[in-house]
């Protein structure tokens, strides 16, 4: 499949760098590699008003506000979940992106440092994403955000978590999600579609890496009862079985 020349250039750089594939490394090694190589593809962060490191219960979060906005102004809020195959990534690896979203959209962004696999298997990340989103709504006044203008978003595995949160909010009757900002989200863990087959190799994130991330996240099924296994599979398949359009607007 033909790709944009700029994308082809980046893919060629990755190959020439000799960087090991993430799925060949231990989680600790993969996380460090991601941190070490992230600056090469990250622009200078824009200036914004403020950044605060807080906790949503036991979950670390980072709250961003744009410049030139009075503290008393209740801003729309995007609860953001970073990508990384549910295994790598953190608040720092996606800090510049969150600053860009804050500056360019003129909103408050709340980044969530959810628990990572394989140390914390499914549904730990989804549970943290849901808990953090509810916490933001419950503490909207002290955060200076408008709970009536709540969005969820993320890239890759983070996009998956954002969509899962939107579905949970729909099924629970709230909080109301007005927008999903899903950046190349994982919405099907089956890996059975034609695009999975067409793009299996040669595009950096291939089938082995996707399979490793999926296994690291969902291997909590080992040792569980068949009832627990069935319930977990149903929850993991929510995006495939549901109508995403009914869970809020999409971007």
C-alpha cells in the first residue's frame, strides 16, 4: 500500500536507526525506549497558562489550562488518555500533545496516568479511565471546568479507553459525554479485519506488536473461572458489539 512520502521517510528512519521492536523488549525496556526516542518526533511545546499535577483519588492526573483565561472561567474539558498499547507511555510522553490541545482548542485538558499492563491487567486501565473521568466531573468547580462540556479522547490505546468510557457513561446514564476525540483508536481487539491483514508488516506497528500489547493487557483471564472469563471477554468486546454513535459525538 502506498503511503504519503513524509510517512515513508519516517518509516525509513525507524528502520535505519536499528531500534529494536517494542514487542521484543521487556515492558521496562520498552517504556524507557519510548521515553528516549519520543523527543525526536516531538515539537517545541506551546506556551500555556498553567499545568498542575494532581491525583484523582489514587490516579495521577495532569491538568492544563490555556493562557489568558481567568481562573474563574469554567472551561470545556477534555479528559485525555495516552497511547502506548496499554503497556508504555505516561504523562510526560504525551505532555507536549496535551499542551498543544490546550493552546489550540482553548480548553482545559486533564491527562490521566492510568495503570499499565502487564503489571496491571485488564480491566485496570479501563477502570482508572472511568474513575478519573467521574472524578473530574465531581471536582469540576475546583478544576475550573464546565462538566456540561465534557469530552474524552486519546490516541491509539488511549482512544480505546476514551471510547470505552463513553460507552460506560451511556450505559450508566452519565456523566454526559459531548465529544469523543479518538486519534487512530483501537476499536476491535479481534485483529480479523482486512486492514489488519493488509497492514500487517512494514508500517512500524505490525501484527506482532499489536498481538503482544493485546496479550499483555488481557491475559488476566488466566486462572479465572469460566464465568469471569466470559464476563471479561464481553467487556473487552464492547466497542465491537456496540454502536459508537450512541455513546456521544465523535471527532
